[in-house]
């Protein structure tokens, strides 16, 4: 079915909003782009809250913890609570700590990623190595090849490789992750987004940073970010919403909107301020089509 | 058809060798592993030469130039000439200079790789940036995101992104390659090997190093290494052999042996001193099956 275009149509907006109690929001490309807040975003969220809607911010950005996100919301003047934020790093940490429940000490995580992942692992009491450790932020040397191959540079307690967005990715980290995986540890990713919108352009996302490891080992990680339903299950486990009265709002068809469709939510709403253009879902035979779309989130104010 | 097992079978070896005038050899996993020369390799190559066979060393390792390879042959005591070596960096340089023939100055190459690529581009008179330039061996900064996005950090003369094995891969290089590709430049790879045999183990290969760029842009590069027939055409263009009387010798089914089969060579010979195990090609329904195999190259001495 063709998606409903809501911008400028007060009656259609009213009808659409009345169908939902909970709104799951993607952040980047929906609320803001980088450090640029989109017009009327705080007012729109305030309007939804005033009507008794519950808001959850579901983000694949693994470089930030929920606490980091709260700071960003504050800085941009968007009213939100830490508990309303559900990031892919948090999702991964919860999965490792509460679902995998590997017996200590064999529950250590080798992290390819930034401090957001480390903070969430810390919060869930999961031990880790790698991440922002300066010992891994250097060129590989001949002795590393030998010591990785013979295992002496590996920690025998590592049971999981977790890949997220790492701005400090290098050959040593890729090789180390690959070595653990060759020894059979569990392979997880915070998310597998191919690109990252920054500075009005696209940069390599977590999926691109981790692609080297995926290519080397020849298998995909379990993703704990959108559109993986492992994330939907985790969000629902925390917020206990009625899926039929929940709407996913996002800018990317293949992550946000697919996430809502696969999760059998009552609706999905695309905004055109991010990655996907309307041609992508209006085209004949488009693989992912939202229930409705607006030019920008602020259009919901009518 | 099941491959013939030649080790220890003098008559079968004689018959097999008599069918070919030219032997294309993979190097790593066939002649040596890292710095370890396999037994009787120089004697075997000498035996083949004494029977008038032409030898060509066809390697996907892009970190070494033909001159670097010659040094390695010398060091290990393997008699060979620079002109007998055909590496994927040389293959890529020849393709860019003689086939693509982009009009100067728009023929500059952004290199993700080591000095082997640079040497071969130099030899073919192709200008390049990136590669081993220390300016790219650093962390990405906020200003890089801005300057890459607005193009001010990009060279307008770049017409090709060339990906090879880079032990100094980092986010800045991946992002820069991705930015050029978003602007529509030609996408090449020296090879797309997922792994690199080192220290009796496997490390990320050129295909893994470049996988981040492939994932981000969502398309595959044209590979100038095995099993791409672009490389076979280049090898044939230089050596003018009769394909029906040429045999490819290698350790990897999905690169070496597939390369020979796709190239309609008269035969393929697998050796078991490298990546592929015999179970891989003896299995029912194996995708790539060599014409014959030996435990190690030296077994051809009988």
C-alpha cells in the first residue's frame, strides 16, 4: 500500500496519532543531524507527551552510552530522560549480561568500538578488553602476528567479540578480533549500519568498520541494533508496550522502518530529513514501505 | 570428475607434466609459508625448467612489488627472474595505465595499500595519493569529517580508488576512499582475498581490509587479482601462452584453482601446504575441484 503523506494534512495527522500510545524514535536524521537540531523538534515531542504518548529513543549509534545521549538531548534543548534512551551499546550489554549469561570468568568481551560500549558493559558488570585501550591503538608488528597466531597475545577468558563503530579501527584490532573468532567465540555487533550520516554526508558506519572481520571469518554477527528483532525484544522487555499501538519513526528504510515492520508494530512513520529519499519507498516494488511519511518531524505539529 | 592424486605415483606425474608447457604458480602456501620455504621447492622448479617448461609466479599479495618478490625468491634460494613474477599490484597498475587510460590529470589513484602498489604505479607512470603517506596514518578529527564532506580535503584529480592489503588501514583512509566513491570514481582492488596466511594462522587479507569500503558504498570493486579473469587476460597478454597447455598450481580453491578453471586452462593442480584442505574439494558437490593434487609441490620430483 502506498504510504500516506501527512505533511500539511491536519486531519490525517490527528487520525494517525490517535492510533498509537507509544512512539519509538530514531535520533540522527530524525531529531537532528550531527549537532544541528531540526526545526520544531522539542515542540513536537512536547505535543506528543502532552497527549499522553510514551516516547522511546532507539538509536544504533554505539559510540554513545545512554548517559552520553542524555547530555546531547540536554545540549540541544530536547526534553528527555536517560531511561527513555535505548542505544545499541546498551542493547548489546543487556544481551550479553542477561541473555547470554556466560559463566565468569569466560564472559570477557573483546570490543571493537568506542567508550559508549565500554560504559554500557561497565553498567551491566560485563568485563571487557580492547575498546579504547591505547595498547590496541598502534600499528601491527611482526611479533603481533606470531603472538596472535600462537595465542600468547590472546586472553583465554574472552568469550565474545563485540563490534561497533570504532573511529580508531586498525589492522591490529581487526586481526585480534579475527583470531578470537577463529577460536570459536560468540560474534556480536551493536548494529550493522553501513554508513553514518555526518556533516551532511555519509561516512563508514559500524557495519563498515566491522565488515573486515565479517569478510575474514565468513559469517555475520548477531546484531543487537535495528533492524534486528533482538533489539525490539530487548526494548519491549524494558518498556512493555502494546506493539499494535506503537509506531516506529525513522529516516532509514532498511534499518528504522524495516525494524518496525519486522516487529509487527501498529505503524511506521518515515521522515525525509535523513538518509532515505521518498523515491526509495514510493518506487514500484520498493522492498520497505512506511505506513506514512512527513517531510520533517515538526510537520506533526500541523 | 574426482581429482587425480599424484603424490608417489611417478607414472601419473609424468603423464600430467607432459600435458603442459607453462605453469602458473601461486607463491604463498605453494612455494613457502611466510619465511619458511617448503622442502624441495627449488629442485622442483629446476626440474620443470630443465624440461623446457615456462614458469610464471602469479600472486595476489599486493604489499610486494615484482622487485620485492625477486628479493624474496633470492633470499629463499629460489631461482626466478623479475619478469617471471606477476603480482596483483602490477596487474592493477597495468590495468590502470594501459586499459583504463584515463586522461591526465584526472588519472590520479587514491591508494589503500602498502608500498608494493606504489612501486608498480610508479613503474607504469600512474600518479597516486594515499598509500604509505604519513598524512593518512593518523586518527580522524572533526575537521576531517567537515573537509571530506565538503570536498576541500579531496583531490579533484582522483579518478580511481584502488584497494589492496594495508597493514595501516584506519578510519580516515576508509572514510576518504568512501568519499571519493560517493563522487563516482572507478573502484578497483588488487585482489579480494578474505584472509592472509601468516605465522601458520590466518589474518585479514586485502578483501577484508577493503570490506569496509565495499560495505559502505554497497558495490564490489573490479578485482585485478585471482580469480578475476582481468588478471588472467593481463598475464596472457604478457606471456602469450597456449591456455590448453597451461596449468595453474595453487593452494586455494576459491582463488587459485577457480582462476585456472575460469580461464579455461588445460589443467589445475592443488597443493595441500596452504589454505585449502583436501576435504574441501573431495566433498560431494564441491564448488571448485582441481584436475589433480599433491601433498606438497616437492612431490612432483617423484
